[in-house]
């Protein structure tokens, strides 16, 4: 029997994917560039970040219209840029992403860099083309730039690189991941709240949920790098240890990482309980936490 979230995904994921494909296909750009951009965006993936935006709108009884899909799509465009650049030889030097060749292995390094650049910049164009009020557009664009840029994801990526061959503390590792992974997840929840005109108190609790969910997401990814296979992950595994990256299993062992994962999930659920008391539905958001429960491997 499918969960509420699974039914929601079946309803909206294909629409989101169609929007992404149509948006990129209709750009007036060089064909090779568009092909490279579409190649990585169409590779699939969980679409967790844009689905969070859609779920929050649904829980808040905000109609999921074309403008909402556009905002969700813009985040996936930007997220995909980050994956293309992460995979480059200068960064993680990966050959596979989502079970297929990484962008630079398919199109060459120069085109991959430019495909990432194109996705990053057109993400903001995608928001700008909506029919949302200008004040909402400006709010979303500013928040997305902050989450993705030197005050968010990019700083986290730099900290990750500079932390190689160094032993970080738990607090330092958590701060790194709050930027590298948590910032875009936090933006997902914030954007959903802005589109749904949630109260400041609801937004504050959504932020707490996002921080806990983002932490759980990163811990789980670290765990999977240890216990999963390349076939299951669709990318190389066991790289973190060989490259001396700071991860939760590396810092506190696999059992300790699972304990940190469980604690983060409990904190996320506690935030949802508070949101429910504030009058917001939370069944879909609670379903996102099942991502860890259903796939937990020990």
C-alpha cells in the first residue's frame, strides 16, 4: 500500500520533470550546451528538494500551479549544476552519477563546466519568468542566492575540500554540512513557506525541521558510502574513507553515525509535531522521514 507521500510523488513528479524538460528545451541557446544541461537534469534522482517545496504548498493548502512548479524546478536546476561541478576532476573526480556517465565524461570537461554555469544562472531566470508578485520573486531569488553561494553551499564545499586529511570535531562537521547540504534543503522549506504565506512562527519551525532533515540526509549519505554498493547508489562508493574525507562514520564509527541519524530524525519529527499544533498538515513532510527508515541498512 502506497504512502501519502508516494501517492503525492506519483501525482506531481512527472509534471515537474515535464516542466524541467520543456523549460530547458525551449531556451534559446547553443544545442550542445542545452543537450548537456538536459542530460544531467533528466538523469533522474530523488528530487527531494523541489518535492519539499511542493509538499509544503500542499500541506498549507496553497494551489500547486505553474508558478509553484517553476520555483521547484529552479531549485532542481541549481542543484543539478552543483552535482555536475562536484563530479569534475578538480572536485570529487567521479565517473558515474545516478547510474550513468557524469557530465564531463559524456561531454568533456569544458562543456560540463559551462553546462553547470548555464543551469546555475537560468535557475534565477526560471523564477523571474513566473507570474508571482515582484516582491516574492525578489525574496526567493535572494534566499536562493544566499543558500547556494558563499554564505551557504559553496562555503560548505570549500570547507569539505580544506578539511581533507584533517580531523574535524563533530561540531565542525555539522557546521560544514549545514552549509554544504543543509542550506539548499533549508531553502526548500523556506520557499514553500513563502509561496504558502506561512506565518513567521511556522517558518521558524520549518527552518528547524529543515536543519534536522538536512543533517539526517547527510549522515545517511555518509553511511551509504560505507555500507552500500555502486549498483545501489548509481555512483562510486567507499570513496570518502580512501580520500580521507570527514564523515560521520569516520568520526564516530558506523554505530555512532546511526545514533546521530536517529537523533536527527527525532528532532525533525518533533518540529513537525509543533507545526501540527500550529494548524499545519504534516503527513507529507513526515513521509520524507520514511526515506531513512525504509532504506536503513545495518
